């Protein structure tokens, strides 16, 4: 109600004092932010969802809060989003917090951990399970505040030249996989490498690498990696919930009027829903197209998942032992995971199991 | 930008013509809506989410768009929400569209069908799979427009005095279950009854009924039905996605300025996310508390699910044969379900299956 009141008072002042109109036209002040992302424009799902946030914020504020969206590389490279926000180059950025786990391992909780919470559980934990508070305490150390803003869901396990039949097949495998997933796979003998998406095709073609993971069918298809590999594996166990976040400079955030804060937050929350929904619509036909090329869709054998599961929690334990921020979140996160899994086992999973085992009657 | 411009022009006019301040204070006009719900205040999850929509809309419009929320019975009974909106008693209502499947069977698609899409798939279908367009064409016939606004997820299968071991145990079973689920169970010999939640406890205690389904652990616990029954069954296959909707009078909607429409829609979308997240946090401890009372948590046997699955699709086919609106949606809905299931089987379900089969390392 405050701004409304202000406009009225100003208008009354105007009538009495005969001030020029522009004094009114300038209040409340227009705010312009630059928002950089980790995505090339070709990733229309991810980049598109940031455009959608900008549109919604503009509509809600009648154009007075403007977000100008930039793709990876236009202002800073895709993996420098967090730093660009931190050093004030831009006010906000859309990225995967896990990219910055090297800077602060606890950032990984914002995106999702291997074999951890699924998309729905991640939202539950963040919004009502105390997760957002815990994670924001970490971002605050860098002068930042994060907003959940989209999720890819369970990703695919990537493209492979050779079949993965046992854990031994992971040994010496030169694979493009970043972040914490790469660190876990290193435990199993994989030679994890960071390679930019645009360089993956030639790297696989020339045999510089043997395998590469990226996202899910819709995004993966664009890279054409199915043309230079034989196998497409599932599941991408290292990213059961790949949540994207809007990372904002706390200094810029605190300067916003309350209604702009509301507009920004609600638009991000909306994308936390719609980003998932969009992926769930574009991935099924993309998988079908990929399968039609002759690419073999394979599931990691149980022995490989068992080894990866063990290696994942060992890795978390190691990080928790040496990093206080990570340790502080790891305990409550594990408790939440356990309790949430117990409930999901009882209702959601039981029905999904049954109906996914059945054909749809014609 | 339009409203901004209008304010400026009005203010300029004021300076020139010396009009009284109230002319400005009244523009843009304040809008007040009454929103009735199907929920008693005791259902703080559902009723609370409508309060949250109202708060967010008020914040986004600086109090200029006010939603006054009423619980079931305050204006109209809980099952008359759609009619109250249609006849202009209130501008909007929060309810489960499936309650009105007797009026128009196609309304059931808005909430979710037995063995149909799960929560994530329901969102995908509605927002990006053409579902909302199809469903809105039905609401339009009654002068209404619907907005997804929360989801309970897979519900429980209810409280039973006796164990359900075979399909025969459903025959002659007097059970409180409404809507389409009741119609499907009737095929299996169950005597389906509509009873108000407040009357369930005495009905079970006196033996007027043998079983009753309501929602999930958190809401069910409040009714105390575990004190007069022995078994609590899973899953509530008739509601794999129990989506709540905000149903709005088209006439009222069309009068809203664009920024109020944006505020209302985005607040509903936010609750489509947050309503699920809240349930996913309150249900696990409630289930634990219920189990601690000695209530036995049981899973419907496969033979019962098989019979229910068959009866469900037979029922849909029957309705489609006689109702054009239902038929128009049923075809594309089935196609979407099939394609979406294919994708969920490949990634999401494979990872959930694996990790839910594992204990969390200590």
C-alpha cells in the first residue's frame, strides 16, 4: 500500500505546488538489471526460461523493473556467472550452483547431489524443509542470494563409444563430466575432464575422449554426439535433481522496493515449476528421435550403480570432514532425504511403479 | 506501461485543472474478489495455500487487488464452489475440479484421472502439452476459466476395518469415496458413498461404512480415522495427481487490468509448485505418527490393482462413448500419457527405483 500512498501524496503536492509532471513520471524509480546466464542461446529451454522470468517481472511491474538477459559469453563465459554477480559486473545470473562447488562445496546442495533428492523432494526441502535457509547462509558469505528457478529432472548418463558392462569398464575411461560427479567417478578410475559443449563432437570423433555427458535428450540431441557414439546411458545418477538458480547480488537485492522483490521471487518460483514442465514435454519426442537413429539406449548395470552409490556417499563424507559449510548442511540434508524417501516409497513410488509397468489400453 | 502512462497523464491534468486528489487515488481502480474454497479451515495445507495466493496477489499489486478467502460453508458448502462462481455469488473458488465430474465428466482431466499422469506429468501436460487449452474449452462452456493451483500428489488408499486380500474383498464393501474413483470401484462391487469428512468418524465407529478414503497422512490424521480402523492402504490409485484449481468467473476475469491478471496467474502457478512442496514436507512425519499408533500400513495386492486398472480404463472408455467433451480430451491425453510414461521409464523412474531401494549410509 505504501507506494500507492506515495503516488497520491505526490499528486496532491503537484496540485498545490504546480510542479512539473516529470517528478511524478520518475517515481517509483525504474530499475534495470543485467542477468547473465551459463547457457548458449541454442539451449532454448534454459535460456528461454530466463527470458520468461524477465517477461513476467516486466508485466508485474508494468515495465518498471527491467531484466536484460545475456547468454553465456556475451558478458562473461558460462562458468563465471557466480563470480560476475559477486564482483558487480551484473546484478544477477542464471546458472547451476554445482558449477561452483570448487569455490564452496556446499553450493552443490543448491543444485542437487548424486543419488540425492529428486526434483519434487528438492523443492520440498528448499521451500519448507529448511533447505533454502541453510543454502542461503552459504551464498551470503559471497554477498549473494539464490532463488530456485528451474530443474532439468533426472538427466541422462551420457554418450559412450563402448558398452559399460562392469565397474572395470569405467577405469581409464576418458569422459567429459564436470563438478562433483566427475570427482565421484574419479574414485572409480574414470579420467574426468571439463570440455566446453561445442568441443565435444570433435573430441569424441577424434577419440580424445571415450564418453561425454551433457543434459537430457532434448539438449543432447543438438550436440549431435549420437553420430559419433553407439550407446546412450541412463540414469544420470550424479544429477537426480539438476536445479538451476537465479543468483543475485545481495547489495542490488536490498535496494529493490518490496513489490519488485515480490515480482522477482514469484517469477523465479513460477519457473521452478514451468522449467521442469517444459523439459518433461520436449524430452520424450527427442529421446524417440535419438533412438530412431540407431543409438542404443542402455541402463547402467546394477553393479555400476552400486559402486557409484558407495563412491558418492564416501565423497560426501570426505568433503564434510574438511569443509564446515558442507558439513552443516549435509547432516540435515541426509535426515530429510531419509524421511522423504520413506514417504515416497509408500505412495508416489508404489503407484508410479505399478502404472509404469502397465501398457496403456488402446 | 499503460497504467503508468495513465497515472502521469492524470497527474498532469490535475496540475492544470486543479481537480481534487481523490480522482487520482481511485485510479487504477481497486478490485476486490471473494474466493470461496472446498476446504474447512482445519485443512491448513489447502486453505493455507489459498491464503498464500491472496497474500502474493496483494503484495504484487500493492494491495489494489484484494482476494478475500472464505472456507467451505462460510458462503457456500465445499462441493458447490464451481456453481457459486458460475452463478456470480463469488468471483473465484479453490477446489478439485473432479468434484464436478457429474456436471461435466471432462472436468476430471483438470484434477487427474485414476492411473493417469503423476504430478509432474500433469503439470507438463497442462502447461506445455496442450492440456490447459483443452480443459479450458470445457470450463468456458460454463463461463469459467481455471488455473492450476496446487497438487496433493499420490494420495493414500484410505482406512479399512478389514484387510483387502483379493478383489472379492472389495465386493459389498461400504466405502466412502467420491467422484470418478467411486464409479470405478462400483464396477468391482464396492458400495461407494459420499459422506462429509466430519461424519466419517462416527460412520466408521458405528459400522455404517467399512472403509473411507480422504487425502494423505497429514490431512487424514486430523480426522482420527486410524482410531476406528486397523488398516491404512496405499496407493490411492484413483488420484495419482490430485490437482487443485482456482476456478474464476470469465466475466470477472475479463474485467481485470492486465497486470492484475498477471499477478493472479503467477500466484496460482507459484502455488502449483509450493502446494506440492508443502505436502511433501508435512506428510512424512504424519505417516510416521500414524504408524506409531499401531495402524498397519498395507499395499493393495497386485490382483486388486490389476482389476482397478482394467476397470478404470473401461470406465473412461464408457464415458468417452457418451460424452463428446470427455472424448475430445481423452484421445490426446492418452497419447501424452503414453509418450510421457516412456520417457519417465527411461530416466526419472530408473534413478528413483535404484535409490529408493538403497539405505542411506550413516
